[in-house]
């Protein structure tokens, strides 16, 4: 059974990036170690198209001890990378396409499969899931069918919303950083149209720790 979990660093006011579109890294080295640890637990890391356009490069585990541990468990040294896109507008020049360290997947629908294939040029597998829109359940079923049962979501808030609205997020790992970003339009941990109050996601706090000025939280979603 697939397990879907989120990892994200946020500002104290819940933002994952600034209001003006700058590329920014919120967390410290401690947060990056936590990211490495969680990536090493994943079979596949899922990004949205904008996250990929900002990062440009693949999502990799940096710690060689963690990659060696994966290999000892019979896993590839690096988790697969998947990008979810409803437009297919991914620049073909991104270095993400050229890495030989990880399997690459582009998950889209039939309406954007042509643009996705043109960008990929056989450097990534393109899967069209649905005719005109993507559903989280179809993404999970496709990935699980490929043997990717531990699915790590790393942004953005629209991707998190796609899975959360469908009731498919199982856990969240959140790093609270000592920053305030402001901006009514700045992206947050969970974007989308939002829940009515009666449907707010209910969480159970399973772990909390402090390292320096950052707080690391782990929540389980109460189904």
C-alpha cells in the first residue's frame, strides 16, 4: 500500500517562498540533513512543474552513507524523480534531464503529453494519466504499479493540495524556520482552493525537536 508523505521548510507565517518569485532556500544545514534522510526513505520524489523550473536539477540524496544504505536494502542509490505538470511546459534545457543518477518521470494528461514529450526528447518517461486533468489517485496508482510505494512530495503547495484534497497524504514533515516572509500571494505549504472549516485536515503530532533556531515537526494525518 502506497505511503504519501510531505517534506517542506516553511517560514513562521507558513510561506514556502517569497511573494516575488525569487529562488530561496529557507532551511539551514540541519534542514538539508533532514531532507536527505527523508529522501533516502522514498522510492520516488514528486515535484510540481514550477518547483522543477526553479530547482533545475534532480532531487538527490547527497549523503553517501544514506545511498550506500539504500543499496544494502536492494534499492537504487537514488530515489526516482517525478514531475507533475498540467501544461507540459518544462524547459528542455534543464540539467534535470541530463542526470544519469536517477530515473525520471513526467506525469501529465493527454492534453499536455505532446509538449512534455517534446521537452523530454526521450530523456524522461512521459506518462499521460487522464484526458484533460490529473488526479492524485491516478498518480499514486501509476507510481505504485511501478514499484514506487513510498512517495515523497516536495512542493509546491499546489501539488500538496492535489494529494491532500483527495485524502491521500499520510504524513507531513515540516521544518519551521525563523523567518517571516509576508505577502498575500506568496506560496504556502498547502495552496489550492482550500477546505471548508468542517473539512480541515486533522493532524496528530508524532515528533518535535529543536536544532538551533529551527523546529522539526512530524505529523500523521488522521483519516
